[in-house]
C-alpha cells in the first residue's frame, strides 16, 4: 500500500500543474477501493481524464449545458497528418480496420469483406458511396480521430486522441472506407 | 380466390418459420443448451463442469494444509458447514474477517484460517474447483443478495460508481457496453443486460465450452478489463467484490443455473 502513495501524489501534482479544474468523479473512498485492485489497475483508473470524468458522472448522457463546451474541447484535440492528406493508402488501412489489436473496427461495424461485422456501431457497408469530397474525408477522419467531437461519450475508441493510431494510420483507414478502388467498396461485406 | 388465400397462408407460414429460425440462431441461451446436449451425448452423460465439481468436492472434504483440516467447517454465511444456496447469498459481510467477501475470497479465507495455507501459496485452480462444488449445491436456488449492513451498502455504492467509471486509452467502462449497447454484438456474443436481465449474473461460476475454461465471476470481470486493453484488478481484490456485489444485487430473485454452461 505504502508504495502507492508516491505515484498517486505525483499524479495529483501533475493534475494540478496541468490546470485540471474539471469536476472529478473519483472521490477519496472510490480511490481507496481502486487502489486495492493493485498498482497497474490503479495507475490506469486513477489517471481518469476530466472528459472521461464527465461521461462517468453523467452516465454517458451529457446534459445540454455541458454538451457545448465538451464538444468544443474534443474538437480542439484533433490533429491532422503532417502532409495534410486525410485519405492515405487503402491497402494499409485494411489491416488496421481488420485487426483486433489495432483498429478492431469490424467488431462493431458491418462492412468489411474480410470479417463478419458486429452491430454495436452503425453499418458502414459500401461507405464509399458517399463520395470522396473534402467534407466527407474530413468528417470521416475526425470521427475516427476523436469520435467524442461528434458523439460525446460513445463507446467507440478515440483513436487519435487516445494515441491508439497515428494521424497517418487514421488517413489509411479513411482511404479504406472511402476510396472507390478499396476492397471495402468493391467486395461484398460479410454479415452474420 | 381459394388458391390465392392458400398461397398467402403458405407465404405467411414460411415467413414465420424463417423468423423463428433466425431467432434461434440469435439467442445465446438456446445455443448453449444445444451445445450442452451435444456434449452430454458425446461423453455419455458427463459434463466438463461435473469434473470440476467432483475435484472441488474432494478438495473441500480432504484434510489438507499445515493444519491438516478439511473445509467442511467453513461458514459461507449460513453457519459452519451449511452450504446449500450460499452462492446466491454472496457477496456479504462477515464478522470474523470484518470484510465483505465474495465466493472466491471466502473460499480463500477458509483455506487460510481453517487449513493454515499462506495466501500466496493458494492455487487459483483449487479455488475455482471448490467454487464449482459450492455452485453445484446452489443450483436452482434463488439469488437473495441485498446490501443491508453499512459495510455492504457502502461497497454496493462504490461498485455502482466503478461500474459507470470510464478510464484508460480506450475510455473503457462496464456500463458503456452493458447498459448502452445491451443485446448488440461486438464479436460473437451480444452484451448482457446487467441491470435488467437477472440471468446475467445468476449463472456464475460457469464453464465456457468455447475454450474449455472454468470461470468464476472474478475471471469474467478481469476478462472484461483485459479485452479492452486495461490492467485487471487483482484476484480477490475489493474492486472485484464491489462490482460483483453490485451485479448480484441486480440479479436478486433469479433462480440460479449452476454451474453455468456458456459459450
């Protein structure tokens, strides 16, 4: 237990230093409970970010007065590839979309010709029909980079924001979805 | 005209049978029942979970450990040695340890106190087998968990908070799937409805036929975290007991199906 004090103290100081003034979800009692789960468990949970705290407090349904500033914060976090291209190479996007430990997109979305899709998220079947306009590319990129900018507190990972995918990798996934030549758009989607 | 209606009738019947077929494929409970029947036929009437139960019974009744004692005097909440239906009454507060304990942690407590084992030398596989034995004695009994003691009420509250907490690089949280996306699939199984479907928590410990594993609720919770790239809480730790208390309370009134048999 004693060993936990120092990292926790450091985390708290770090929180203060970065000017976190948002509402916190984890009170002293919940913190003690989480610490009882072991060091690595506690290290991850006690590092809860202010936006994660808001989703926890409101049980994933943000009230109107919180919604505006929340979305604005999320939008600010979005970063773009250095070369400015939001549509990369669909062939590099394919394995990201279809690998459990990378994008894991197929688990929740129908549309992949390689994996049977789930139905937690909306179907993306023949997503490319929407065309490749700049607006479409930007929307698709931003939803993958930080989905909370469009769907606050939804279950989908915030791939760019959470550091799970690099901006260039997200651009490859955008190409996999939008490029008319992509297998995603030319081959039939697998469904259960 | 007559032929027309006969055709319509046939079409409607076909549609209904198709719907029924589709539903049969969708329902994981029915699918598990089918698998159970198949396994029973193949093995001549013995389920893998029966073997865990038998192993657990032997571990429970044999004199073992530094104190050379069996676990028969262990109190799971109904008094020493009273084992029937205890799985449906846990987690609960115990005066001797001054802790709220779940099935796993109570077994461990008795292995320490009655048999004299050191906590770190207790084998997980033995605890699971004993849990299966106790589960077999709680089959078809009701879940009656109701937080009444202050310690239970406090831990229930914390368990509920933990259930809704989101954290980590994937913004993970139990409620995000098991409340918001109940019945939807990410992978093979639909998300169970922890808050409204009493079956969700009332079939643990369970045997998983898809990968030949014997799991207690603690293993289920830890796998949920691990599946989303989060470090899991330690076995026997308080976060697991708090979440289990919260979920088992939602299942109050359910008739238990134990040991569970699931995908």
